C-alpha cells in the first residue's frame, strides 16, 4: 500500500568525509556517496541511490525519498503487503548506521492497483471538492487524471501504459492504479480523525496501517463521478438540474454568489442521484480496490 515516502533523520555522528567537506565520493553505511558541488566547486550535499530510493545528506540531516514499493519489489504494479513493508524497512535499516525506525516521516503516498481498464474508470471521474482534474500526459497522450488539493493530491492512471512508456515493460493485463499523496504528514495528525504518523515505527503499527487504508478508500469515494442515468425516467426539471451540475463554472459562480440556492440545489441533486444513479459499476470498482487493500493488510 505504501509508495512514495520522505524520511528525515538527524545524524548525531556525521561521516568523517562530510565533516572534511570531501569533494570526492566515499563509502558510508554500505553505500557510495557522491558530492554535489556548487559553482565554486564546494560540496553543498552528498547523495546516494539504491534501488529507486534517493538519499541526501545536507547539513546534519539525511533525507530518504522515492518509492518504498519499488525499492523492495522493483515495481509498483504488483501487490505490496504489510509483511513486505516490514521487510522493506528491515532491508533499509541494515544499509544505514542508524535505526531507520526512529526516522521522521515527512511525506507519504499510498496506492493500490487493480485489474481494470483505466479508461472505463477515469471516464466517470468529475470533480473533487470542486476541483477539476488535470490530465497526466505521456508522449502527449493522456493516461490518467490528477487532483491537486490543499492537503493531498489524488491520481488515477493507466498503469499498463505508464510502465510501457516509462520503463519499456509490456504488461499482458490492463491495470488501473489509484494513489493519494499526503503533502505534509502533519495533515494526518490533526482533527478528530487524527492517525498519528510521526516516525517509521508508526507506519508499521497495524492499527495505523488500517487507518491509512481507510484514508485511501475514503479519498476515492469522495471523487464526484458521472452517474449512469436513464433519462427516460427523469422529468424536464430533473434534466435541467443534472445539466446544471455538469457545468463547473456555473456551479462555482452560484456557490460563490448565491450560497443558499447552491445548498438547496445540491441537496436536490444528491437526492436525485441517489434515486436514479446505477451504482453497479462504481460498486464493482470500489470492491476491487478494497479487496486489494485488504490483501495488503492481511498478508
């Protein structure tokens, strides 16, 4: 379930080569570290790479970025279970001369993959919290959608296309990937539904792992999706209401200038959708996503 991470650890004992401001590469913690030099040839940081993770030492802090999923499995289209997450951190802990479990979590992304034609899913996506999605492009063709929100980003995309275009790996199945990127981990620690993610040890807490899984599915459910409607069963007044809520510019204007009217129309619209919307397709997609997430939790 976990994907991109950003971890930060304050180093009490800096590598001697860092203290000496070495301008050449050196080995430390079973890894090769290279200097990043400024225009004057002075080192500003040191970096290392290992199996899709990028590590940087700047000042007295070491930062670890990128996909934990790819670090352990080499890809993020296969299932990534809780047991594998534990082993991934054990592997990382063995590479570094400090306990990875005490490292602070600054950012985290969670995601899952299902066997599904991505276009069928994405064609139903509308807005999220009144935000329109941005197309994700590869070779000038859209292969996914992404919502940029205040505390987090949400994206869904054709994983088969992404892997073929970016990694030149042809997959023999249609895959859809759904991800939520939490911009600041502090956003998970506030409010009545606070989860409490501070260090890597929290990411391994089974109770918190379940709460993060719930967070992921909740964000999918809150994406507004096009209803499947039999227009022969709707009145002219209802058709006008449906048309209104398909035009986001008008809806935004009404919400801003006529908030009470917006609330009344939104209530009528939600009630109408609940009555005439055929939710069988969305129920199928949610079940697939939830089944994969539950697999991650239980294995």
